[in-house]
C-alpha cells in the first residue's frame, strides 16, 4: 500500500477552455493517496477534459488551462510535458480504449512501458503483474489487439497503463459499451489494482458502478462541480438517485422519506456550485 501521508492529486480552482469553449470552471477536487475517487457527469460535462488537464494532454486537443493549478505528489503538474507526468506516476486510460489495433497484445503492453524510466527487471515485474490481473492478455499475447472483444480491449488499455507502474491511474469511462458482466469484471480489477496501492481517479457515466468503487465522488455538470461527498452518501441522495442512478420510483422514495420522518436520512452534501 502507498503511504497515506504522501500527498495525492490536488486540483484547485481549475478552469479550462478549448478556444472560446469554456469546458471547466473553477473545479476543485482531491484524490488522496491510495484512494478511489469518482467524477460523475453526463455527456459533455467536462469529465474527459478534467483528465486531460491532469495528464497534460489538453494541448493535443486544442485545449488549455486558463486558471487554477494541478499538483501531484506535492509537485506542480502545470508546465510539465505529458511524458513527464507519466514519469511522475500518472497514467491515463483514454475513453474508448484506443489500443493499437494492428499491433499484437504484447507490443501494446511494451508500448505502455516506454514512458516509464523503470529498469528491465521493473518492466518484467510490471508485465507479470498485468498478466496476473488479466490472464487473457498472456493467452493472447501474439494476437492483434484489434481482434480482442471490447472488454478484453479495455483490459489491454488498463494493462498498458499499468506497464508504466503508475501511482495514480486516470480512468475515462472504463465501463462504456461493455456488457454488465464485463463491466463488473473491470470494476473488480480496478478494486484489486487499488488494493495493490494505486490511487484511482475514475470518471464515469455509470454512476452505480462508480459509487460502488469509490470512497468519495464529485458530480460535474456543465464544467462545474455541483455536489461532492462520500460515495455512500451520494448514492443515497435523492438528486443523485434520480439523475444518475435512474431511480424513477418517486412514490417509494417519498414513502421511505415519510417513514423516516421526512428527511432524517437524507445526507447533507456540500454544494459548491457558485459558492467559490
Ligand atoms: P463525454 O462523456 O460525452 O465524453 P465529457 O464529460 O467527457 O463528455 P468533455 O469531452 O470533457 O466532456 O467535453 C466538455 C466540453 O468541452 C463539451 O462542451 C465539449 O463539446 C467540449 N470539448 C471537448 N473536447 C473538445 C475539443 N477538442 N475542442 C473543442 N471543444 C471540446
């Protein structure tokens, strides 16, 4: 496990734009070392943009940080190149997998180790660990990545990021497009990776899955954090249940509220929107 006193990821009052498009406004969040933190939000909320700002890949997409700071492990990430961020221990798994379809599974994994400054022995150990987590990647090592199923490609994308031995994994909608069983398997693996000491910042539209995995979560709406709190509290909040967990049984919800004397069990969540 990583040292709990080690500083994790700190995003402070971050604003990002793509030319005239303001994608993030005053976003503040924290991923303490060793934790799993989720960011929930619908299409276009700014989830991918947040990860790009942390991994310093915004410039590849025509975006830029306009104000605010990102720190990881006590070091300012702003000003670092994307490969320096990887060397500092932060790896992003992009939305939609983006494996190198024509390359073999083994070469995809080798490519993941290119950004790390680890020794050959460290890289071999990372590969063993990836194969333990995802035995299918060992079985299919010589197969072209494009022939894997969607779930297996997601495993490869996560495995590729793990080859750089990250301290913090940035996961962009790992469950997107996967059948429920495969999404559950990916979730189990994320839990295992975290148990081995890797912190995780997970952005997801699948709020149910994200809230099961995370200790804390943030809700991002149109570029701003509107709610944050402990994942179990958010999972119990009416607003999150209605908007992100698809709970439509309002009668049952109000019955439950009446049974507890109205609002006794409704957690109070910090609301940041407009407060900063
Ligand atoms: P999704 O779940 O649909 O991927 P998201 O929450 O990840 O959404 P972002 O992709 O971060 O959201 O987009 C946030 C905003 O920034 C949106 O208004 C989007 O149109 C805009 N945006 C994203 N990428 C670019 C880009 N390369 N150029 C211009 N605008 C962009």
